[in-house]
């Protein structure tokens, strides 16, 4: 029977075409399956989005050629999500489809096969001299096989033959050996901790939270929740228990984490409960693991998907629960390329389309989520006490200005208090986490004669000195150059000095101060491989390391029983950026990092070093007083009409000539139509980082007050009317435009 299908192609604009399906292929014609179809003069991969028994199109139809997959790679809700993202983020549907659907993966992927060979009794007794007269290579291979008692890989015989498989096949035809195929399943053990089993007894608060969540699971109905649980309150165990209930309804689960670094430990905990039903999904997996995992997700073999941002698009069927852990993290935002989606927003929409439960969780929720629960948009769930009777850590604030004055040392990195407490913990065989949220050795390379600072020629930002490799690096465009060859561009002097502190410098001082300590550094420079990172975290977890030093990636989500001291080297980093979220981010980072200390039976301490001890952000963070800080921050945001009291979008123009960029931005600003009450248009104005990767940057910011635009529909209509979905692809005289809906920063 002939069938008819609508096929969407991953081209820039939203175009759907109807095709005919021959009787031989009609049985597999299903929504969500990919096909090879004629498109112009070539065959192109497309996705079936509708199936018909009768022809809905009166014109002449072309016929699909074949299937890319044996099973559907998405269901109707996931396709609707793609359409929604295209509309909401003003991005062509083809671009969104490329983001959601991995183009290089197919459900027809099969793991590689190893050929194995073993000698048979006839071969063991064969006369090698007779065989060698006519087939000397076969004789050599058979002689080698006689030395093995068991099967071996055919590839091990390459030293004896150019084509060992062909030789073994000839020997098999003679009845001398037996060839065997062994499927090589990708090894995923390096990406996760070993299963972490625990005997769990839920606290009263945990039982109350689980009761509320469970009561909303039975009806197949969308619900959204904010789980506000302090660090160490046992949020992961709540996830596991509600996940158990979701699986009992034969539905699936997606657990989202902000950092790939966090996935190994969480995965180990989930695997101890759900075994092989758990899959990891993130960009650091090898291609073989990604292909194997993705196929099995499509086939329904995995019921629980744990991963970073892209895991929100996992093609699971019958989705019942999405958990967005550490929902405040900016890493959930895709900055480039379009669509510039926020995982939190996409998770909520996917939950609506699947009629699933969405739980956003954090010890330090975003101000938007915190405000939304006040307004009743989310069900508020709270865990206000640490699990198992663990106490909050005792926090000490060190004023580094006074410290330096008293010690007479300018640029002092460690306070006397922090050094004493590190030594104390080492003597007690307890562990320490140190946070310095800046990688490299020193962020400023300066001429001591004239004061000239080495800048990146493409980005107009300071070059960071890296002691490993003795190079200067730009952390934005990646430019590297050897520091040893440099002299001052201004005065030609060679008296160059270093200012500022990075993780490499802190590591050197630690090694010098505590020569017997086992120290590891974890930042973007050392976390090149998830396998090596997982090994390092396992070592720290098992007590084989004493001090773990790192950037913000070690500040959240990790749980180490023997860690009783957290030191924050410079709590002021990032505090004075010209971004309305700067204070919020610093507060959350300090609060989260402090939460790594004393999470179990041993009491913990935190030392916060700062050059601005009187700053309200530092003071509230040191007291772990989230409510007071958030109320203060919300008051400031209300006064300035920033989110969560407004909707915001940011239009950035970039190009190689500053005058051309500014001219283009002025023309766009002048041509804007449909302005309404409650809409503020700010700019054009230079971005904080005015030049990146050789391109000058000018921005226009749109703010739409929620008092006049409660659902953001007015702003969205305004942006569609003035720009449309092609905005992120437009180029005028070399000027590129980029629109960001709900940006997480204005830089």
C-alpha cells in the first residue's frame, strides 16, 4: 500500500515537503524517522513529521529513496519542541533541528567487531613442513597459534602476515582453526564512578517533599517545582526516590547537570540503584560511546539519562520527569551558535509537551526562579537542614587589606589563618578544597619599566601568563605565544613582571608551603579529558589526595565525606564586572563552594579571603544568609527594571570596522517600529568586551516591563515584527547580527 509523508529538511527556513512512500517502504513510515529523499538534484536527509494514507497534495510527488534509521529518533512532542524553539528564539527551524538531532548518529550504528581465532585439534597436529611448502605464511601463523592455549585477536598476528584475517580464513577452510566474531561494546567505565551504594533513611523534610511530588505524578499532567535545598540536604536522594516512582509508571527520566565534571559521581549513585537503565550523555564522550548510547536511547533501552545541557534533547519516549540540578548556572545557556537557548526554559516547555513533571533544584536558585515561586508559578519545596545531622560549616572572613598591612607583604595570596587551617587538616588526615576562580598563572603580563600591559591584538583583553608551556594565552580567542620571546612594545625593555593570581600560581605556593601534601589542580587546562578528570575525582574521593585546587567547576555538586575545609582564595573575582548579575553570581559561587565542607559527620570550616570585607555580597554570603541577600538583590532589580521584573533581549552587532558596525547599529535603531508602553530600548552602545576575535561589538538592549507585558508576548511580537527568524544569519557590509532572547549576561 502506498503511503504519503510530510518531510522537514534541516535547511535554514521552515519548509516541509510531501513525498510518496512505496509499498516496500510503507511499513516503516513513522513520525520521527529520518529518510533520504530527493531534494533538487541531490538526496538529502529529512525527518518525517506526518504520515497520511491518502495524498494530501494535488501536485506531482517524488518518492523517498530509503531510511536513515530503523527506529524513530523523535516523537511528536520533541518535534513540537523544535518548532517552539524556532519561534521563541527566532531561529530557522533547520538550525534548531541541527542542534537537537545529532547529524552523525544513526539507529543503525553497530559497535566494532573483533575477529578472534583459536587453533583446532586438527591444526595442533598438522605437519607444518608440508603446509609451509605451499603456504609458508599460513605455516608461520599456525605455528604461532600452537603457542596459545586460548583464543587471540587476529590483529595480534600482523607481524607475521599483511592480512592475518585472510590467512586465518584459508586455515579455517582447511579445518585447522576456528574464527569467531566478538562485538566490542564501547567502554563507559571511565566516565563514571563505580556504583555508590548507600543506606538511606529519609528525614521528615525529605518525606514531605517526596509526598508532594508523588501526589502529582499519577495524573499525566505537567507540573513545575522549585526544590530549594541547602548544600548537603540530600537533594540527590530525593531525585532518586522520585525517579523510582516515575519508572514504576513506565515513564522515563532526564537528569540535567550544569557541569560535565559533576556527572561521574552522580551517575555512580544512580547506577547503584537503577543499574544498566542509566545512560550518560554529554559532549566529552567518545564518538563510539555517543553513537552506541544514542542508538540505545532511541530503542528505549535506557530509562534514566544523566547529562549536561544537550541531554535535554535526549530522544526518550514517554518522558515523565526532568530534573534541572543547580538550575541557576549560566552554563545551561547556549551562547553560540543560534539557537541561544536556555536549558531551563527548554526543559519547562518539553515538560509541558510531554505532560511531565519538571523539578528545578538548587541551594542557590536563580533570582528569576526564586521570584517565580514567590509569585506562585512554581510549587515551592524546601529542604532547610543538612542530611544526617551534619552542621553548617563555620565561616571565617579574612580582610586581605589588613592582612597585608600587618604582615607587610604586598600581593599576599594566603592569609595566616588559611595556612594554619590547611596545616591543621593535613595533620588530621582530612581533606581540603581550595577555590581560585581564575586559571593560568597570572592574568597580567606588564612591563615594570613603563607599565605597558600585554594585550591580545584580536580581543583587546589582557593576555594570561601560563607557567606550563611558558606562554601567554588569550582566554577568548585562544591565541598563544611564547612569553620568553617578548619585550615591551612601548619601551622595548625586557623587564617584564606578573600581576594577579591564577590557579597555577596558587598550586606552586601550595607545593612550596606543604611539600608532603598530595595536591591536584582541576581547571580548564587540566580537565582535557573526562576520563582523566574522573580518575582524579576518584582519587580525591578515596582519600589518595589531600588538597583539590580548582576554579568554579569544583564549587558545586560534588560530595566528599572527608572534606572539612574550604578556602576561597579571592572571593572578589568577578564582583565588579559591569553586569547586573555579577553580584548574584559571586554570592552563589561562595555559598556553593562553602557547601563542600563538613557535609557528613566531621564538622567543616570555610575561610573566605577578600579585599572588600564590607561588601554586602561578601557579608551575606559569609553568613550563608540567602534570604536577606536575595531580598536586597530583588529590590535593586525592581528599581532598575531588570529581570525578573522585565523581559530582556540583547542584539549584538559585530564587524572588523568599528565605524561600519556603529553605522549599522544606528540604522537598525532608527528603523525600529511598534514601540509600546513599558518597552525600554538602550543603545546602541559598546559591549563591555568591545572587541573579541578581531571584531568590534555594539549592542542594543531591549527591556519590557512585566507590569505592562506579563507574559513577554509584546516584546516577542516586537522582535518578530522588526527582525524575524533570519536575524542571526544576517550580514550587512561585513556586520553580523546576533539576537539573544533572555541573555544571562550583558558583556
